């Protein structure tokens, strides 16, 4: 498997996943044959921790 991570600060995990798709990050691996897993994560500066994540 190939994991593609995108992190946002004080944003949303959904926005991070949308950026992965919008900027075609997986295109470099499309002929690899392995499954691509996209992970969007949000870090809260107020809470000082990861507060949200989505996997697609």
C-alpha cells in the first residue's frame, strides 16, 4: 500500500483530502499497482494535538 498524507493546521481533514485530489498527488503512483490510501489530518493549535482525520 501507498499512503498519501496531507496535514492541515486549524482546518479540516476533509479539506486535506480534497487537496490530495485537487492537486493530483496520487498521479505519481497510478502505474505502481499498489493500493493508494489517502489520509487527511487536522492539527489544532489551540488543543495542541491532532483533532480530526479521514481515510479514503
